[in-house]
């Protein structure tokens, strides 16, 4: 695995594995957030899933993916896995990733994107209200894990496929904008506490 192979693979997993699940989830009234676990060794997919808050408000994309992972009969140790989140994890999911033993996570959209582009202000509001942290105030590298914004990896890549990754990034953002529009239009009666 080269450094440049990683962001390309993460973008492909978002587009090919997570987004189709999220499109179905949003059609059922769930939020747009999804996640996936990949093997560090060959970047193969272990599991992908999406938000399922209509069933349980704790089923954020990340936690719902972990639920599915721990339902698998055979699974690799989390120390051998990459945690991919479409959106920078909220405080609950940050803790879930930590408790499950991951030493990393990679995200596509930031907390600020969730607030500004998706009208989901809860991540930043919880960090402020519960923990007294301003935006970006949590420790993105610490004794448990390092976190990475996929956009930063693409921006600093000297891969020949950089333009392809940038075009794919734009395409993924456009798809999420459409899904977000569906979610926001239908969320009025969904009974999700922080919708
Ligand atoms: Zn979360």
C-alpha cells in the first residue's frame, strides 16, 4: 500500500459501498452519515453501513457500523483495521471508536460541513455545551488514535491520479448535497430527538 493508494481507495468505498446504503437509509428517513471498516493490509472492505436513527437514535453511521461488525461471526481485531467515516465523528462516535480499540479514523466531511452544508449543528453544539469545546477543540491526535481528513490527504498527494480524486471528491459532495436535501425536506415528522 502506498500513501497515495489510501485516499483513492477511501473515496471509492464512500462512493461504491457506503453511498448506496445511505441512499436507501435516507429514503427511510435516516440521516446521511455512513461508515466502513477496511483491512490495513490490503484495504479490502470488512463492513460498511449507514445511519439508522429511525430505529434507535444511537445508531449513528459509525456506531451502526460497529454494531454490524460485532454481529459478524468472524472478524479481524480492530488494531488491524482502518475506520472510515463519511463525516467527522460526533463525541459519542469518537468515544465508540476509542472504546472499540481503533488507532485511527479517516473522515470526508468536517464538523463544520455538517453544520454549514448539511444543517446538522449537533456535533459542534454538543462539544460546546457538554464539554466546553469550541469547533476543532478535541485532540485530533492523542494516545488512542490519529484522525485524518481525506481532503487533506488528497490535497497533499503527488499522485498522478490527484485530478481524478479531486473530480471524485466533487462528485461525492454533489451526491451528498442531494441526499441532504431529501433528509431535510422529510425530517419534520421523524421523531429523531436531534434531527
Ligand atoms: Zn455520531
